[in-house]
C-alpha cells in the first residue's frame, strides 16, 4: 500500500472515532438539554452534524480503494472515459502509439540501415543500377528535357526542388510542393493526397502527368527506352531478359529509391547511444516535441504516421482548427475546403523548405507555430467537455513561446542527414 496513504489512515481513523464520540457527548449533554430536545431530537441533531464526518470518511474510503485496488477502480474509470489502462493502473498509450514501451512511455527509434522492399520487387545491384540510370533519364519526359531528378535534386535540394510548388514540362507550375524522395521508401502512401500505395505506383505518376514530365503514354516510354541497346542489356541483367515494360521501368526506379535513406542524422547517433550527439537546446526540443503532442502524427523512426514502421493513420485533416494562418498562407484547398493530407516525414525537414502542401511558408519556426496552433490547438484557453466529469472545463492551450519554438526547431535540425549537409556544402546554397 502507498506509504503516504498509511500515514493518512493512521491519523484519519482515530480522528473519525474521536470526532464521533465528541459530537455525541456534545449534543446529548450540552446542546440537547439546552434546547429542550428529546431523545429523538438529540439523535437527529447528531446525525446532521455528523454529515461532515461522514463525507470525510467516504473520501478516505475512496482513497484507500483507488490506491489499494487500482485494477478494479482506476481501470474501469479509464475505460469509461475512453483511455486504455494497464494492469498496474497506470495510463497506457500503446493503443495510440504501437511504439510505446510497456510503461506507456514513447520510445524513440533510429532509422534502420535498410528500407523494406516488397516480395514482388526484390532489389539487386543490377536493378538498382538500372533504376538510378532511369531516375536521371530525360527521355522519360515529353520534351526530352526533364527527369525524376529535375524535381528531386538529391543533394543540393535534399531530394526536393526548393520551389513553393513543382515546375513541370513547358514551365507549367503545379499545385503542390515537391516532397523529398529521401526516405520515401519508408512511407506507406505517397503523394500529398496519399493516392499511391507503393514506390512503384508513385514512380509512374509524374512520368505520365501532363503538368509534370508530360510523356504521352506508357507505350511511348517503353519505345524510347527499348530503342537503346544498352538499356536492353541492362534490363536483361536486372530482370532476366531484354523486355522493356513500363512496369519494369517503375520497379527499377523504386528499387533505386529504396537506397535513398538517411540513417546518419545526429538524432540517430543520439538514440543509438552517443549522448553528445545532441546539444541542450535539441534535447529540450526533443522533450517538447513529445510533451506538446507532435508525436501523435510524427511518430516512429521516420517521424510520420504514414510510415511502414509503426504508422497507424497515414492522413490528417489540415488545418484541423481554424486559425488566422488559413488566410495568411492560403492553407485551404479549392472551395475553401480543409484538405486531407498524408503525414509528411520530418526527416531532413530543415533542408526541404519551403514547407506545407502549397509551399507557402519559408521559415521552419513559422511551420512549428502553424502546426502547434492548427493541429494541436495551441492557440489559447478554450472550453472542453470533460467526459469523465460530465462537465465543461477550461484547458490551458496557450501558444508556444519563442524559446519553445526555437528549441523544437533545434531538435528538427538534428534530423538532418550529415551526408546531405556535406553534399549541400559541396554544391553551394
């Protein structure tokens, strides 16, 4: 039993008994005779005065039961309020985060050294080499000028293009910001709207999109690539024969993209045991990232709930809460509708601006403010229905302070690949 409770009981029980005896004597020997009450009146007055002692006794009993028997007291209350519990009576958030430890605490994880791959498209060195060549192949675009790498500049732009929204064939401007291709292999859905379920499916989309690479058809892609004898030889090495198909083109590109992973961030070294890998600001930011609730969407080693590694709900409504940012950054979609977007990975996020689905924000600090306000409700005090109490209550959701934002941004910078940072330094800004 809780030692504090034992101390309380040691004092509380004798006090209850002393109080009842003193009350009885006071009423029957002083108040009763003075007021001319009969025997029944004396006991009625004793009962009225004894209500306070009874209330105190009930509180003691509840405290005893909750502490002594959590499995039969706390657990039912948590179940009624929708919060899971464990046998020890402590809150267990594992249903919200399958990466939780047995104690219910969030578990930070480093990115694996290798990305998962589907059974129907196993990687081989030959297939990866072919995919890399196709990734940089301009003949896969309508005008012969664009390749996958045109919008996914691997080193200089950390796998994106550095533009608010993508620029495609004939200088057409798209509607969405270009996601980085780095660590895309860990995502369960691709594109901002999450319509692609694999890297293979995603790889074919831009090639045939009239606003992006603008190739007329899959057949045209096959004709152009198969016309090159060196490609036919490369396909034979990768797939066993020289047949060039659009499916094989996308499979090879996907195999190459599965090598584009960055498990070399300071965060990864920190989680693997190097306590000096993060500075104090980054550690504070890491703490805030968890306590503020960022991990509800950006969880797991790839910092995305749209991940193959522990992800649960790949898409979120954004913005979830009305804020002034909606108009300032035009966050709503056509017809002023709140979009449903794939949860972006935060790996290398400090290198992939401008940010958000429309590329409207060019400062990472502002992105943190927007997400804290629009997604986590950190915009002030507000009334909420406290279901377990059947009452309204005020919740303190004050905006994050400048120092808190600076610390979170410092932590986000610790997710940047050291290889990418070195590559950007070599190629310039």
